[in-house]
C-alpha cells in the first residue's frame, strides 16, 4: 500500500473493539496482553470493560501509550431496570479511580455471592472451596466463570457450558442472585465520572417501548453490534438509536478464549462510531461546566 502518510495507521479505514475483558474480572489475559492482542489484530482502539471494576485500566492505558493504540477506559456494570438484569458499559471514563471506588461495594457483594455459591455446591455434592475460587480470580472482580473454571478443573463438568447449563446458570441449582445497581443510579455514577452510559448487548430485549424509559434514566448509547445479537437485532437497534439520539457502540466481548465469534475485531466496528462517541463525550462535558 502506498498512501500519503504511509506508515501511519489510517484511522478512517480502521476498526475498533469497544468491549473486552481481562484478568481484572473474568477474562483470561492480563490488561497489557489484551491491549497487545488488540494492537496485533490491527485495531485502532480497544475498550477495556471489566465487570464492576476499572482495576485493569491504568495498566491498559500504559500499554496503549507504549504501543500507540488508543485504549478507551471502561467497565461493564451489572444493573437492574424493571425486573431484569441489564449490562451497562461505562465508556470514556475520565475519573477512573472515582468510578472504581464507587464500584468496590459491588465487588464485595460478588465475593459474598461466591461464598453462597460455594455453600450451594457443597450441599449439592460438589465440594469446592472459596480459596480455590479466589485463586482463580487472581484478586480481580469475582464472577461465575471463575467458579466454572474450578468445576472444570475438579472434573465435575466437562466444560464451561456444562458448568452453566447444569449448575450456575439462571434457574439452575447453584445459581445465586447478584447485587445489582439501579440503572438510573449507574448512569449518574458514569456521568459523574465523565463517561458515557451505553447499554450492552440488549439483543432481543432491546425494543422501543422497553428502551424509552431507560433513555430517560440516562442512557447515552446502545451496543448495537455484539456477537450475541441475532441478524435483525443490529438493524432494529440502529433505528432506535437514531430515533432516540443515542450513539452506537459495538465490540466482541472478548474474554480471551477462542469461543466462537468472541474474538477481537470479529465485529469490525467502524472508527466513525468511536468518533461519534468522542463528540458526545465532549458535548456532555461542556454541558456540565
Ligand atoms: P456473573 O458476572 O458472575 O453473573 O457472570 C456472568 C459472566 O459469566 C458473563 O459475563 C459471561 O462471561 C459468563 N457466562 C454467563 N453465562 C454463560 C454461559 N452459559 N456459558 C459461559 N459463560 C457464561
Ligand atoms: Zn464476563
Ligand atoms: Fe455482558
Ligand atoms: Fe462483557
């Protein structure tokens, strides 16, 4: 390729991935390795969006600076609206420490929940210890995938799928509810930290009538492109985003294992979507002044 300015990444043609997990929560790779992988995949930007933590963001930002790839500071919050759990991405967080501090209480609740899951599993005849799960989480935000990994290692199940289908999934015998942040409160927290509140993978639940009150609660955007979406979800969500004045987002939800389409850059999210988000962030911050 011989373009003017060859050697510089052409951000117009480039793609971004705005949803990825690391060892700060239930991902396989350390934050620096997530950013390295994003760089090797040729991405112009990657967002680190660990569950209820920004603990990996400083390391990811440092690696991004070394490798000249943009890192978007983020997190994925487990929220409640109505009678459902909705995942909410915080993207473009300015006050990383401030938002992380406010999420500490939810990480503590995840620990208490893991203890209850252990109790259930022991009763069910699958002895595991909290220590094993803590070791699996490596000090990061604890989730069911850490429990699933222990069940696999102990030979109680063949793989993650069986761990969730038989024991850990919603309605299964070792399922324990998670403490959820109210959606409106979560949007306020994100805005106070200078970020955008983007509803993660709404999928088939993302209908106009359902989303309208959520927009009034503070949503800035919709993750319209995600590996869990059916073919018509993106089209419907894109129309809803346009009508409600929401920004679009998209990402692979990569956790580091080669599971299906959840690999970095599999969603081929155009750089323009990130530019739209940058404009929205700038507008939000100007409003707050
Ligand atoms: P938690 O945050 O503890 O509720 O765990 C939710 C995480 O578990 C999700 O973000 C996924 O990474 C993973 N997960 C949920 N359901 C499944 C499943 N059926 N198979 C594999 N992983 C799953
Ligand atoms: Zn996860
Ligand atoms: Fe999610
Ligand atoms: Fe995720």
